[in-house]
C-alpha cells in the first residue's frame, strides 16, 4: 500500500496519519489541518462555507446553530481538486457537524468522484474511541504493528499520570468548551480531567457538551477554571476569555480569587481527538497539581489569567501575562508616557484602546 493516496477531512485524523508514518501518502487535507507543520504544504480540499473571522463567540454560536437547524453545511469541499487528487482513502467523521464535513457533505462528494475511495468514519466519544480510530487507520493502511506500539506508549503515559493522581486530593474543576454561551466539557474531556486528578461536576463523559447556566457554575465554585474554546489556539482563547471578568459575581469564584484561571490551546491539546490528547492530560495534571507535575511542553500551551481591577474604570479584567491581549493593541510612544505618568498597572481592554484620547479615561 505504499502508493495509497489519503485525503483527511479531520485535523485529528491528519495527526494520526503522520504518527503512523504516512505523511508522504497524505495528498489532501482540511483548512484546519495544521499539525504537524509540514502538512500545511498539502492542498486544502475543505474550507468553511462562512467566513467567521471577526465574529464574537455569541455570533458564531448563533450562525452555526441556525445553519444546523436549516440543514445547511458549514463546509465547502473542493470537488474539482478532490477529483484531481484521486484519493484511495478519505478520513472523515460523523460525530460533530461543526468540526468537519459529515454525512451529507461526504455523500455528495462521493457522487462526484469517478473512482469511489474507501471512507473511514471516525467518531470517537472517549479515549478508547480515539485509540480505536488509530487502529482503523492502521488496518486500512497496513500499519497494525506500528499502531499497537504507539497505542501501548500512549496508554503507558496516561497510566503514569493516573498512578500519581490516584493518591492526590481532587479539587473542583470546570472545563469551559465555549464562553458565550457557556458550554461544559463533553466526550473525552471528562476522562482527561479524571486522569489529571480533578473532578468536574458538569463533564459529560462520552456525550456532547451542552449549555450550562452561569449560576450553576457559581454554585459549583470551581477551584480551577480551564478555558478551552473549541476551535481556537491559545492567543485567541486568551483574547476571548476577557468577557468572563464581566460575568456576575466573577470575583466570587475561588478560581478567580486564587489566580487559577487558565486559557489553553484547545485545538492542540483538547478539542481534537488525536495523538496530542495525551499531552493534554499531562498539561491538565500540571495545571491541577503543579507541585506534583511539571510541564515541559510548548510555552504556548497555556496562559494563566489573573484578575485585575482597571485603575481607570475600576472594573475587573483578565491579564494574560506574556500572552496577553494587550500586545495586540497598538499604543504610541506618547500614549505610553501617559500610562507611565498616570497608572501603575495595565488597563482593561476598553480603557487601553481609548488611551489615544486621555481625557476619556481621566487621570489619577
């Protein structure tokens, strides 16, 4: 099967293909397949049907919900390019209409292809389901032996983490998969929290994530809050987390009071059911039990979000440290002098943006 031509509609499947040493046989990908980095040179056969750049989280939720209700696709498949690539194997899913092309889109594509490829439907709902997907790809590509070695190593890593956390206290955790509206963690994420030594009362193991009332989050009073917005890497997660500080009684959350609020790279370590989920478990273990676990992975995996009070408007906001949103706001040298002369610390996003008009934010 050395000449097998593979097209992946899924970022997680793309990572599995490369983990099995099949990167050279990957001839097409989705626009979201960005790991390992070399796959970005492959042609993208899947793109979003609606450009969502610049939309707020609530606007994205509304647009996506409406298209799903009206049975409209969220993705466009380049059928001409797909015919040109002539795949023998297409990797797709039927778990989430939001994550990648699913049933209807794939059926339409198949009708347009003169040669019918093999289709693997990858629909994991748990950690075991992820490993089963690796086996499915391995069987289709004659990589069974390598897959079993990889699975054994993956299981050993998870077992090592679980062995340490088994004797540790389990703090209250809330993994937030979406911010506006608030969604809990679903599918494999609750298992990840358990292995990492935490307890999340809202985690829906093997099930879809659902909306959660903010009042219920306040009642749960999480000691650790993980901000993991599905579909986003760290910088965007830090930026989107800002609105949490405006939520009612934000400062009453134990996690906010103890500065144990963390934005994470959801796309790399939590949202995609692929090889790096094991890294995600180890990252969670570090965030939940920092004295028991170190983190030697990329620095862009997470950012601690500290609640501060803006000296100009006296409202709470979240500071992301070195990965903070404020790095994206252009501030002139004159405005910097104004900040140095009048304020001891950084301002909230709105006040910092208005620094070009100093009279609008006042002075000390």
